[in-house]
């Protein structure tokens, strides 16, 4: 009845009903096959791309953390020299603080990216000890500036305390962290 009749104002000719039904089943099957095969493939490709990007970012963050540890170990070497001169009568105060800001910025992101909990724990411990050492250095500066009676024994005691924390940091930064960094970077390359 509607076949061949102009429909509305645009003069559209409707096709016959037999033609619609003969193409309906193949079209539905083609659509279903496309969805059933295409969607999982696209999701797998996206997952692979996201994982590759995550691994790349984790690698960059790990390398930056490794550099921050190395920079702080160099400062620890300077502190060791200064602290070892205190018993000999050289009461000069260190004029620098530890570079803890980089680890403060990197560690939260690394905790989101990495699945290596021993590395994250040890790096957090290293960061904590850096903050602890910074407070000791602040105390040393404050004691040095007071210049009251009994200051020298406090400086000697402070230097010994700083040296103890430096030794903890050196053990962590030279013995514990390097194998953890190496193992995680090797796992990310696979």
C-alpha cells in the first residue's frame, strides 16, 4: 500500500518489505560478529597500550628516585666528613639540608604505579630518615647559634647523632635500594 508512494514532503520511495527482511538476518549477524570480536580486541589493545604507558612512567619515576637517592648519598658523604672533624675541634655547622623534596614528590606516584612493595617500603624509609636527618641538622644549626655555656658538648652530641643517621641512610642507599631498583627495572623491561 505504501510502496512507491511519496512519503511526506521529501518524496522518499520506500523499498519493498521482502527486500528488508532478506537483508535483516545477515545484517544482524554481521553486526553481532563485529561486536563480539571487535570489542574484546579493542579492549585488549587499549589494555596493552595503557600497561605499556604505565610501565614507561614507572620506569621514569624509578630512575628519578634513583637519582635522588644518589644525590642524597653525596650529601651524606659531605656530612660524614664534617661530623668526623667535630671531635678534633672543628665545630663548623653544615650549611645545607638534604634534598628530600624530590622523593616527597615521587613516592606517592610510585606507590600508585608500582606493585613492588619492598622497594616502596625501603624508599619510604629512606625518605623518612632524610626528614629525620634534616631535623637534626636544623637542631645543630640552632645549638651552634645559641653560643651559650655547654654548647660544645651539645654540638659533639649532635654530630654523633647526625653521623648515626647518615650511616643508616648509607646502608639503605648503597646496599638495600640498588638491588631493589635493579630488579624492578629489569621486570619492567620484560
